[in-house]
C-alpha cells in the first residue's frame, strides 16, 4: 500500500457538524524523503523506500550515511518500504501530508505500549478465582488450573499464562480522516492509534 511515515503527537477532540465531541489522534505525517526507488529490473520488484526524521552521522553506520547520500539527505531514524505511488517519484523527493488531501480513510500501523511482565488478569482478561471465602487466600488474580496431570504431563504451546505484554506491531484499519493541516504536516484521524506519544507510525492510504 501507499503511505507515509509519521509520529504520534497526542490526542485531542473535534466537534462534528451535529455538535458531537469526537476523540481524535494528531499525527505528524512526513515530511518523508525518497531514499531509494526499487524497480523490477534492478531489485526484482517495485517499491519506494521512504526515510523519516534525521539523525546525526555519529549515530549512523557508514552504510546508512552512504545510502542516504545518494538521495542527498541525512541518515534517517525510520526507513520503510511502500508500494509505488500513482505519480512517479524521484530519488531525494520530499513527500508531505498532501498525499492524504483527498483520502477519507487510512490504516495506521504502530507498536503498542509495552506493559512489561503481566499476570493473566491484565494480559488475557481472566476473571481470577473470584470468591474470597471458603479458605481462599490471595487467589483473586490467579490463573487457576493449567490442565491435566499425568496426561499430557506438559503445558501445551499457546496456553494463556502470565508473561510479557504489549510491544506488539498492530495495524488499526479504516480510521476516518477528520482534518489535514498541510502547513504543519499534521493529520487528524478519528479514534486512537497504537503506541505512545512520540512513537513512529506508518499511515497507509
């Protein structure tokens, strides 16, 4: 899909024509630099490589510096491949939020907030043992039985248990574009998107 790399700014709300207060997310979409144009002849497939947010040369490898120098730009913090655009683009071209001016719906990909090591109640919405009477002691958030004993004498893969939660790559589909602010490269979409404020996102059209 075609898209841009962006950054989650935060949440706000806008009023609809009917007077409803709609929660929205503000995203800085671009500017992105075309760092490579892949073609069928040279790479075996067609794609556009985009780079977003400059980083200092001391934080980049020599390969990254040389690669971005071909596009006459600084090394980038985030690099993503997208499908070729309807209009041909050139190496080093800067793409902004203007590509979403005629778009009503977008998909947004991001990395969810990491929760660390969590129990089954928070991680899988378990109910816990519930009843604190009849001799129960500190069992309100326990997972309960894991299965049989002598057979299969092991825990099946995929068993919902406590463990690391969050930090997953998630795509939210069909978010309505409420407003495009070209002068600030801002995109306002209805609802929430994954990730913390300041995290990188990919906005697909």
